[in-house]
């Protein structure tokens, strides 16, 4: 509260006075004179500053503590008497008496204007007289809050300029920007015209396709008004957004002999005018059926492998999406192995029928961004293939072991028969010459005669 104590007389008393002031009647002059009689100390005036919005009602109060029936009067900024006790000398019907007593003088002012702003004085006729002032502040809300946009229709990625202007406010306003619920930062300039302020805020905004249809809000912070705002909706054009969807097969791999159906979806602003299919780095196969945004291959084969592209265009530009096709071999069945039996140890090898993939099993087709592979099905097929491979491996190992055992048994039989057939006797030449003797004595003599040549005798083994 701003306050000041000054000695002052009551203006407008007597026969003359300022224009617009009625001369005080004799009774009031007597009362005023009586009020100047010393009443003692301890009198105090109390008031408060007033803030009011233009066009509304302001209330000014002059209060006395420890009243002793001293006279209270209210003066305007030109020090003209508005009210002397409960009498209004000023010819301004906007001032109305709200309350009058020995301890308070309360006055209202309707339809407040900027010209009413200033200091109003409360006077108490004591010895010495007391005076205190209250300050009236008049607020003026901004008028004609408008948003000016550089381009009504913006292209994706373009930077546009928006300006928001709040005219003729008091004091100057603060402008805030919002895009949807997100607050943005602008650059403000303030111009002053007499006692009024005009504020212009500039916002530079780079727009994207997600900004289409989003409101840009200009919000004013001002003590005279709440929730004052204006908005403009952005209109953004952008090139198509393209996706490729696999309609069939819904899940799993694309296999030879099966059909394939793809659909191309394109959204843009404006809506795409042309959608076409092509095969990257190769010509489109003759058996491929293209109908608008759909592509159909009734019977897949290895020659269909490649990248298929869907292109869509509008007035803004062209976009595309690719689908990479890899055709797998159809499922095959491995025949069961035969049963082998030997004469010594019969060995039976049995195997169950297994289904496996082709030699190209290790390759996977790269999925299109709009297509999701069913990895659970792939895992199940791979697990089944691995089980089939393990069964085949066990069958091969069992066959090899049986052949080796059979060969060893045959070799043992052959060797046994060979040794049995070549069982012989040792022959020597020690009795050589005795074969021709007539009797035993002669044979012994002939044999003994041969001892001289014993070093030439040899033994032979057959």
C-alpha cells in the first residue's frame, strides 16, 4: 500500500471553485470549520491501492481508526472533492456512495476508463489535518488477437512463419505459442502508442506430415484477461507412404509351386494418383498378374526370385517399398533304408521316414518391411529337419558298422580254410642213397658213407 501524509485544505469550498464543483452550502462550511477544531492525536487513515480493468467498477475506501467523529472527504487526482462526508459536490454520476460512517467513506466508480487512473486522496479534518492517497491502476486487455500464417498450405519439410498480434493493451502482453500440447518459443516485439502497447510475436516452424490438422495456438498472458487465445489449424501436404503386405501365404516360407499374393497400400496428401509394380534389375515375369495395387503369382518357381517394388506418386513426390522374394524347394521325403543280415551276427538296421528340406535349406528370404515372418514356424521346420538329419546319420553309421563286421567274419573264414588246406610234412636228405640198398646193412653203410658230405645236405620245407 502506497501512502503519504500531506497537509491540505478542502478544495472547492466557498462560493467559487473549479469547474464541475458545486459550492458547498453554509451548513457544510460550518461542519468543515468545526472539523478543523483540534481533536487530539491518535487519528489514523487507512486505504488500499486499487487495480481495475477498463470498463469495470472500482471501489475506493477511506477508513479511520479510533474515530472521534472527524470529517472525512475524498478527492480525485485533480484534487477536486468527490465526496465530503455523504455529499457529492462533483458532477460525475459514475461516483456513487457505497458506505458512510464516522469511521469509513467508501465510494464506487463505474465504467472505469484510462483517464481515471491516478492518485485519489483521503482527508481527515483533525488538528493538524491528515491525508493519505491510494493509487488507481487501470488495466486494458488486448484487442484483436489474430494469427497471420505465411502459407495456408505447407509442404512437408518446409519452414513457415506465423505471427500473432495483440493490439492496444495496457500493460504490454506476453504471448506464448503452442503446437497441440507442446509449447514453442517465439520472438516478440513491443510497440507503444501513447499509453497503449501492441505486441507481435513471430514463430518459425518446420512442418511434417504429422503436423497436418494440428492446431497452432497463440495464448496471451495479461492481468486483465484469462484464457485469451486464438488458433489456426495447419494444413500440410506430403508424398505417399507406401507399404507392401503379403496376403498369401499368410505365414511360413514361399515354396516352389505355391501361389503368392501381395498388396500395395499407399497414403498421402493429396491421395496418390498412380500405383504401379515393377521388378528391380530385371523384367517382370510374364506369368505375374498385376491388378491395380495387387500382384499375384499363381505358381512360384526359382526364376521368380528377386526384388519387387511398388511405387506410388502424387503432386508432392514419389515413394516406393520393396519386397524381396526367395522361392524355396517343395518338401521332400527320404526313403527308409533296407535290413541287412550276416551268417554270424545278424544286424538289423531300420530307419523311419524323414522329411527334409532341399539343398538350399540354409537360405532365408529377406522380409519386406510390411511383412512379418513367422519365426515360430521356421524354428519348428528347422527342428524337424535336424531330427531327420540325425536319423539319417544313425542309419549310415549302422550300415557301415555292419559291413565292417561282415567283412571281418569273411576274412577269418577264408584264412581258416587256407591254413587247413596247406597243412604239410618235413622231408630231409639225411638217408639219401639208402633207397637203392638191397638190405638194411647196405643202407646203413651207404648212409654212413654219405656223412662226409654232410655239409652239403640241406633241408627243405614245403
